[in-house]
C-alpha cells in the first residue's frame, strides 16, 4: 500500500535525491544544504539574509547553522546591508563562487540525466503534476478547515 501513495513516492524519491546530492557534495567536503544555499545567493551582489530563508524554504535555525558552517569554511562573508541597516548581506567568497559552480554542475548533471532518460511528454506531465500539487497545498485545497 505504501508504495502506491503519492506521499510515499514523493518522500522516498526526495530521500534518494538528497542522499545522492549529499554523496556528491561530500566529495568536496560539502553538503546538499550548503550547495542549495550557494545556489540561492546572488554571486555578484549578495543576498540579504532575511530573504534567503524564504527563498530556500528553510527555518531560521537551520539556515543559521548552515550559514555559520559556510562562513567557517570560507564560502561566504557577512556584511551590513547598505539598503537596510537592520539586515545582513550574505556574499560569496572566491571559494564560495568556485563551490557554487560545482553545485550547479551537480544539479545540471542530475537534471540532464533525467531529461535524457524520460521522454519530454512524460516529463512535461510530471512537471504539470508537481505544479498542481504545489497549487493544491499553497491554496489550502487539501486540508481546508472551515
């Protein structure tokens, strides 16, 4: 029964993808969450820390831990945001830009492997289904308590 539910398929597939990404990132002493953060930071002008969490869908405490680790590894810098003195601007170091490129390559390699293995019409349907699932969730059409 479990393998027939959409929830089970989503979770088990995401766990497999996360494991795969963590194995690849581990080859460079990194992690999937670090790679995701690197890809979410604007490499030229930086990204305000306040917009990074929502952009990544991470809770503040998890994001803080990830950013602390990234700063310790020399991937990012923190500076006052010139547009908003109350927030911090997260920027990439040269090493951060290098690791961001590695993260992009990992993501694109996975993306291209799936695109090569799945016919485009089936991939279009897959994407459409995921958009529908996200719409159902974001519009509270599943567990709407009245």
